[in-house]
């Protein structure tokens, strides 16, 4: 989602969405590791005592549980890495001149990055705009860095 917003000294923000059709949808039907573990414990509690669960089935389910936990840990680490990467990229833009295209007019916008803000997981470069207004540019929409 690439956005451009203008602010005045009163901090009024207006944003234009480049890609309003792109929305992230979360899958509500996913099992987390706690639900998986509860299912396994319930299965063990209600198994037939005369015909207990096969050891290979039990080991297989425990391996799946371990694999799920490792994937969640890797996902957390990847999220942290991406946040750090985003901060590093944003910091590298400060003081640099960037270009982007205004989605409404198609005009090229050029300005020096004064600061970088992080809002709801997105990075925005704030550049000097015309008439003393700051422009908020989604870093994804930057087409050139000088």
C-alpha cells in the first residue's frame, strides 16, 4: 500500500491509497500450538485402554508439534528481522533526495527526506513539499533515490 499525505503545521494528514484493492486477510481457521497440544492431550485421555495409540503415531504427532513450534519461532524471528531491516532502510533515506509519482496527477514529486515514520507496519518518508507542507510518501512508492 503506497500512500502520499500532506500535513500543515497543524498536523492534519490526508492520505491517498495507491493500491486500495490489496488487503491482507488473516485465516481464522488456523490452529495454533496450544490448540494442537490440547487436541493431542484430549486424544490421549480418551484413547481405548485395550487398544492404546500406536507409538509411531504418538511420535509422529509430537514431531508435528515440535515442527509447528519451530516454525512459529522462525516466524517471530523473521518478523523481528524485517522490522530491523525497515528501520535501517528508513534511516538510510534521511537527508537523501527521493522521487515518487503522485497517483492522482501522475506528476513526479521530488524532495529531501526530513524523517521517516513507522505507522501500522508501514514506513513513510517525510519530505519537504510545496508551500511549507510536508509530504508523507510510502517508502514502497519511491522510484528514485539521489
